[in-house]
C-alpha cells in the first residue's frame, strides 16, 4: 500500500508538484492565446528548437568550461531567437510561416544532437536524450524551481501589461492595425512569451510533450467558454487539476510523470469533447 503521507513529505516530490503548478498557470494564460490564435504549430516548433539550445549549453560547458551557462539559458537563447525569426515581417513576407517553423524545428533538433556528441563526458555530465525530450520532473531541483518561478512572474507580468493589445491582435489583426496597434511588435512579444513558456514547461514534461500542456487545457476551456479571461481561468484550473492527477497516477503506477500528465489530459479532453457534443445535441433537440 502506498504511503502517501511519506511520499508527499519528500522534497523532490514537493518540487514536482510545485513545478506542475507553476507550469499550469503559465499554460493556462499563454496556451489560451495559442489556441485562440490558432498557432499551435508555432508552439511545437519553438519547443523543439530548445533542444539545440540545451546541446549548445552543454558544449560550451565542455569546450570552454562555461559552467555558468546552464541548459536553461541555452534553451531560452534558442527559443527566443526562433520566436523573433518567426515574427520578423521580412521572413513572413518571403516564406510561409509553417515552412519557417519546419526549418527551425528540424535545425534545432539536428544542432542539439551534434552539440551533444561533441561534449566530453569526462568534463560534463549530459542528461539523456530521453530525459530532455520526454522530461523527468523528478530532476527539478530547488534552484531550477526558483528560476522557473522568476520566469513565470516575468511572463505573466508582461501578459497582463499587454492584455488588451494581445486580445485585439488575437481576434482581429486587421482591426488592430486600424486601431493603431503595432501588430508586428505585439506578435513578436507574444511569440517570445510562448518561447519562454516552452522553456518553462520542458522542465516538466520534456520538449516533445510541451505542445500538449500548451494546447489541451486551453482547448478544453474553449469548449465551455469563448470569453478570453474565462478561458484562461478554466485552462489554468484544468491544467492544475489534471497535472496533479497525472503525477498521482504516475507515482501509483510507477510510470514517467510527464507522459502520465499528458495522457491524463488527453483522456479528460476526450471526455470533455464528448460532453460538449452531447450538450450541443441536447440544446438543438430542446
């Protein structure tokens, strides 16, 4: 029988729940923009470029002994750079957005592999590909948690400050331009926030599964409300509840927490989708 009292008293487990909670708040807010603006592919592309940043950081630590340049710093560098490239008007005019994202996606992954193969294992201990790609929330240390908390405060503060501009640009870019809003600048800021969120969430579920936390809770919220603020609240609550449930299932079943969180969200997404369709049919019949 599982001794939950003892398990929940373990520092690593507490860090795991705290990381999931912080990620849930970020994904609830930023993920709502991703879903409403229909830029899910951008989130996936940016998330995968972080692999190159992680590899780059390990290589710098190995080749130049830059121990202060952590994998999180490398991930932020690559993610934000990718976000800026995608948002550049000159790039968007000359190349389809999905093509740009695809190129950045595979380039980031390829660079990550090359950089990691160049690392001297006697100098730097590199996390396994599996851990980076699919996550290991148990590896979230107190220092990493502090960085994540600071990052989340910065992202949320910017999101609140630019809320009105984000709202207008998200729903109608043409109206935003007529209103005098610098659409290119607002899109760039939003993409940077998405990039920072991807870096944050990759510590919880890994690079490959980032897109799930960014989209599933917000997509569920969109089934029950079309109001942006209401969606953000619902998405945060869904993400928080299902992340905690996924962690509990992972502990009980002894399976990877990241994958458990995503599968838990997927199951409830399907249930919510079924309930939503049933409610619509009932309303039509009534």
